[in-house]
């Protein structure tokens, strides 16, 4: 695997929408509204350089040998509190192969190098893959948020996970 995080480009839009609209993603993540052009605009709006602190949304596409396999974001970044929220999706046919972990590790490394001190994740209580990934990355479960968000018309319970900069181990150190 030679995973690289790259800047989102218009060519990524259709794949990203496909990954986000597959049944498992829809069960666990609220869907952005709108047609393909709205998705393209959303993709174009995200920044990739954490040195640019004029916004709160950073997103990267993960490519293995040039093939897009997933997308990872740091959103709700608050530069006063040096905190943000990680979000991730892997192409359905690529799940369970280690891409999620490699991709999220790369984004967390960027986040912490970019001076964030706390990164959170909100995860549906019945999403074992995302819970498994977050815990593998070292996130700690900090609480249960009852009926936290509406997904597919239903209010869903979420776990709040948190990872502090001082707890973060580099990918090499975690082995
Ligand atoms: C969550 C998601 C990104 C995980 O990506 P992935 O590439 O399948 O995960 P990986 O293969 O890198 O696995 C990483 C860790 O997660 C755990 N994991 C992955 N799938 C799992 C599953 N179905 N059940 C339990 N644990 C699982 C594994 O234990 C693995 O740890 P390991 O390195 O010790 O083996 C992927 O399943 C996905 O895109 N799901 C749909 C979208 C989604 O739910 N996003 C998160 C919303 S909060």
C-alpha cells in the first residue's frame, strides 16, 4: 500500500458521492443535500493546508498508487481552542484492508502537526467498524450523546470519542 493524501479535485466528486451514499455510509453519516454540482462545490470549499487558519474545514482524498480509495476530513476546527473533528469514509469495496487506519493516521498527523491539541469523533453507537477504527487509533470514549443527530430521518445515539495531542503516537510508534 502506498497511500497518499491529495487535494480534492473535481475528478474525485463522483467517487466521493458513491462512497458516501452507499447503504452503510447512509446508516451512519448524515448525507449532504443537493445534486452532483453541490457535492463538487462542497469538495472545492474544503482546505488542505492547516497553516491557512481562515476556515474550519479541511479535507483530503486518499489515493493508493493514484487510485482514490477514501476521504478524510477535519471539520469544525476551532482555532481558538485548537480542536477539530475527524470524519472518514472508505470506498465500500476497499473496506477492511487497512486503508481507513492509514488514511486517518495521516490526517491526524497533519492535524497535530498543524497545532491542534484535541481531535474528536462522533460515532453512531451501532457502527462497529468506525468504533474499531477510532479505538485502534487511540481515541478514548468520553461519553454517550443521546439522540445526538438526525440520520435518515431518525435521531441516533452517538459516542463521543476524543484524542489528545499528547496521547497521539506516530504511525511508526504504534507499529
Ligand atoms: C469506518 C471505516 C472508514 C473503516 O475503514 P476500513 O478501511 O474498513 O478500516 P481498516 O481496515 O483500516 O481497519 C481499522 C481498524 O478498525 C477495525 N475495524 C474495521 N472494520 C471493522 C468492523 N467491521 N468491525 C469491527 N472492527 C473493525 C479493525 O479492528 C482495524 O483495526 P486493526 O488494525 O487492529 O485490525 C469504513 O468501514 C467506512 O468507510 N464505513 C462507512 C462510513 C462510516 O461509517 N464512517 C464513519 C462515520 S463515524
